């Protein structure tokens, strides 16, 4: 999603996933053996994204968090690990039983799309207890970012335009 939107006045670059949880809809992280331990081991930095909620991350996951919320935070964390500092995310009902919307910020669209798909894969591996190596995903997101991001001069001009409320669009693909 690009531009002003339903979820944020300030953040105009958001990934929106329509997630069919099916049988996982009512399953909390606390009901999956060793889930908290595996997630904490894989992504110790996730604790930062849960600040502002009551309790800290390990407490929340131990008490029970729905998978859509965990996917949201994984999507943010893996982008941060790849060098793109993002922090905004939301989840909400889609209006159908078992279907949720997962929304999170991105800096580079292609990286955000990759992060969304990777977040679902990572969560599935955590649920099943299978090993998952984050390093290839992090490296791929870094490579995508380098391929698609603006050069330093152009980025400075765009940053100043944004700060002044001047709209802009990219005319070439990369």
C-alpha cells in the first residue's frame, strides 16, 4: 500500500497481508510447546516491538499471542535485521472467521513483500518446530534493498521534498 491509508496518517508505505489462519485462528503461542523459546532464540530483538504493551515480549508470548500478531512483529524484525529500521504494525479482523489482516511498515516495497512471505514461513517453522535459518532471508533482503533503493543524492532530495510536503514519484523502475 502506498500513500495515505486507513491504518496510519504518517506512514504511507505499508504491507497488507490477508492471512487465512484457519485452524490456527484461536491458537495462542502459549499453547504451542517450546514456541516462546524457539522464537526468543531465533529473534531476541523482538522484545523491542512489544514495548508499550503490558508486560515484556517473553511474558506476552508465554501468556499467549495470536499468530497474526507474531507474523506482524517477525515482518518488522527481519527488515530491521536487514538494515531497514521499521517499527509500525497492526493486526485486525478481515471480517471473515479465521481471516486477519496483518499490516506492517516497509522502506523498500520489494523488501517489504519479501519480508511478508518470509514472516509467514518463519512462523510456520516455529509452530512445527522445524529449524529455520534466517541468514539467507536477511541477505536476500539486503541485496534487494541495494538493487532498488535510490542513490544518496536522489534520496536526499526526496527526503527534503517529503519534509516539505512535496509529492514525488519514481519515473524509472530502479
